[in-house]
């Protein structure tokens, strides 16, 4: 004979539906973030005549301006300000968010430099390596468990990345710098109890004084605008939105899905970058690199298949049998 407790069952089903909705939103947010990041080289290429350090400084300043404007317009200022004060009331959280602001600034600089130095393919390698960093951090620090199929998928991806690295014949510092900086940044965002809006506002707020000092002192008190064309000025100002929107989506996704899944979804961004580097920017791309790329994608397909099977099994209603 089968029995159910209707109250418990309804609450359980509602909780499960909420959980699935949250996870679905997290996946959607993460996918959108990686799509925007994938096409971001197109934006920085338009600023190819501007030094990477200048772009970084403007990117930080205008990201803060964008965040403050959106927060004020949407009426979230009080809530965000309260969260900012709470963040700095805890020494541990304040140190974590400060570390995050430094890591994301380093990541921004390396990426801008790589794109405008015709190293988009190497930048894509960095973001292929990044999920492997995420997996290592998830297994060691967050104790996340992986199935046998997922472990095999990581092995394939790792093999492809190693082949790409060996092909270069030298340590790809830009790729490794991008992978490590964003991997640790993502970990901090995962474990730090700070919302996406407050988090990005704090990160840019902490780095803005340094950016302004650079622009005012290093750029001869001009604020960094006097030597730029009108189109460059508009693009530099627009860098705030181009930066903030995908980061907010990334933070929203990181809070709702596992760190390992977040890492593998990220393969969308470097794939777009790779295609841009090969077909649009016409950077050299050999058969060895293509084989490595295909091996990485084989790992991604295996991982996706495994996750889809797990999701289907979790959606099946559970029925308790009376003893």
C-alpha cells in the first residue's frame, strides 16, 4: 500500500519547483554572460589605438558610473547601500571583496592587452583552462562531487588544453593569467555573501580611486580624453555597460548553480573568441590546434550529456512506499 502526506508533499514539490526555477534562471544568466563575453573582443578591437592601461582605467570608472546610475534609477540604492555597509562591517567579507576587485581588474587588463595584441586565440585558451581551475577549486575547497562521466569529460578537456599549451612552445602567460585570475574571482563570488549589485559596485568603487589617479596624473591632468577621437571617447564611456552587464549575469548564475557546471558553461565564451580569432581577425590556426579544440568539445559534449541525464532523473516524482 502507498501513502502520501499531502502537506509535506505539496511543500516538497513547491520547494523543488522553486529550486528548479532558480537553477534554470542561473543557467540562463550564465549562458547570457558567456555569450556577451565571447563577443567582447569585437568591442575592444574598436579601441585598438588606445593603450590597454587607459582602457582599463576608463573601464573601471565608467563601470562604477553605470552601476550607480542603474541603482538610483531602479530605486535599489537603499538596499544596496545597506548591503555595502554590512559587507564592510565584517573584516573577512571586506577582505574577500577587496581581493575580488583586484583579481577582476587584473583579468580585465590581461584580456584587453591580449585582444589588442592580436592574441585572441591565446585568450580563448585561457578561458578553456579556466573551467579546469574551477573544477580543481570546487573539488579541493567546496567538496563538490563528480560522476564518472563528468570526470572523464574533465580528462578529455584537460587533454585538449594540454595539447594547445604544448603547441605554443612557451608558457602562455596571458592564457594562464586569465584562467587563474578569473578562477579565483569566481570562487570568491561563489562563497562570499554579497549580492551581484552590491558586489560589482564595491569592486569598481574600490578600484576607481586608483583608476582616476592614473588618468589624472599619468595623462597630464586631462582625465585621459584629450588625445582620443570622439568615437573612442564614446566607446570608453560605453565600456561601463559592456563590463557590468555580463558580470552581473555571471554573479547571478554563480549563486544558483554548481561551481563545476558554471565552469563548463563557460566554454561558450572561448569558443566564440576562437572563431573570431580564426575567421574574423585571421590569426594563425593550425591543424594541431583544431584537433585540440575538437578534443575539448568532446569533453563538453560528454559533460552536457551526463548533466542532462542527472536533471531528468531529479525531475521524476518520488513516491514513498509504506513499510
